[in-house]
C-alpha cells in the first residue's frame, strides 16, 4: 500500500485548484478537505472583506491542522484544497509536513489571468461555488500570489492546465 500523501495547492482564484483536488480525492484511501466549503459552512455571515477571510481562514487552519496530521498518521492521503498562495499560508502547510513526515505534493496551477477570469465568470454564472468573486476581488487577491520558492522545501508539481 502506498504511503499517504498530503496534496497541497497554489494558484490564483479559478486557476483550477478545486477541479484538480476533486480528481485527486478520487484515489483510494483519500479524503478531500476543502477550505471554501468549510468557510461557507462555518463563517458565511462573517465573510464580507479580505480581512474577514484572513481572520476566518486562520481559525479554520487552527482547527484543521491537527486533524490533517491525524488522517495522515492513520494512513489516509489528504487532498487539502486550501490556498497556498502566500509564504505564510504555505508555512502552515509546511508545519503539517514537518510534524508528520508525510509525503507531499504542492500542485502549482498558473494559467494566465484571462483564463482564470473567464473560469471565474463561468463559475459565478453556474452558481454552484460557495463564493462568487468579483473581478476586483480577483485582482486584489492576486496581488498577494507568490509562487513557491525552492527554499520553502516543497515537492512542486506544475500543471499547465486543469479543467
């Protein structure tokens, strides 16, 4: 039986992170933990601004980290559909890896902004995503996107296009 793997994601809004996460979670002995679904379920009324997201995401990460470590320890692969777009968010992810010694892959998705925006508009029109980002929010959050650097110590898997 293969060792459990922690799958992580880095990419702008609508880059294809959740699409890839859903595919990876279909593997045997894998569980998907999706930040957007949990934020919507726990904090929907509190999420109005960027600072609201940061506050609520911090709370969620504080609660989920130990659970992810326990799943990995039990032999279950975890597809952690949380954004790893900043050095700070990846440091939290790195902490889980360091605590558990788990095998991991950081999936980097970097399609052009125009592709992300087109996907975002299509997703918003479908109405089946927990959050409908605006173009202004896309650009505001994209300013914080920093691709992973080698010194962060991740096993990066680059994806040219997903979904």
